[in-house]
């Protein structure tokens, strides 16, 4: 799961980044609205955490801009503005949740997990997929007590497809999500990772279907 954290307080940003990464999330920090928009142009994210008191733009203005551009990823406002009107305005402008500072880390993680479940289906910490159990926190894939050995990118691909279980994911989105830093990932590389993961899942009767011209679809076990 990839999170864009927009927070200009460097101490808080570093602390949140470390905590969330310990929980299994991949976090990209941004300290301004401009930096956040640059990140969104070059990377794909599953969730955005937004502070409202940014140095170059009010966070609500950034929120409006993102929603006007039809950016549909879930957005959690994290701010010191604790008035009822502030909360109402944040939700009306397109935020999916609103948490005020100071806050407990456990509550933040619970809010993040709740947003992921609401926006991407029942995406819990542990997911049963056919005969496999996928632990999204430890990145382990288990068959009973046996562990299915996947490379980092094979697991990343599995998680991307799990987020959209039963729906087509385009090759471009997969390439962007699997790319590390600024490294490009070719169409052939995506096909290789699809082939490898498909072979690893076949013994468990879990199928990745190619939808010609559109992308790939992880079939629900009852449809496989």
C-alpha cells in the first residue's frame, strides 16, 4: 500500500513515515502542495494524508484542486483545525475522513485501515484468497503453515491485483506501481512478473486472466 503524506512539520512527518513503514505501508513524504502535486504526477498512490496548514497553499485549496482533476484516491485530512465547521468543510470539499491533532497513532492506523476497506473493498490485514492467506502487514503468503516464497515485486503485483479483485488493472498502472523510485518498468517486464506470479498461484487454483487490450484481472476464487 502506497501512501502520500503531505505534512510540512518535518519531525512529525519523519515520525509518521517511520511508524507507517513499520506497519507495512510504503510512505512518500511531501512538505508542500507543490511537492505533493509533483509526486502525484509521477507516482501512483493508494491513500493521501493531508495537513491543511501547508507553507505554499491552504490544504483545502489543494484538496479542491485534486478533486476537480478527478483524483479519486481516498484522502484523510490530518490537521490542528478542530472546529466543527472545519470538519464539515473538509468533508464537503472531498475528504474521506478527518482527524485532528494531537492524535493517537493507533487511531490514525485504524482510520487508514478503515478508509482502505471502504474504498477498496474488504482489504483487511489478513486476506483469504482460495487456499492462501495473505498477510498485508508482514507481506507473507501462507498455505497452511507453509510460506509461498515471492519476490518483492511479485508480492507487490499480487497486492495491486488484490486491491482490485475481480476488476481489470491496466498494464500502465502496474508498471507505475512496481517501479522503484524513478526506474522505468517496460511492458515486457510487467508481462514477465505476471507470468511468474501466475505460475506460483496456479497450484492453488488462483488465476490471473489477461484481458486483451485492457490489462490483467485477478479472478475471485469462485470464478477461477
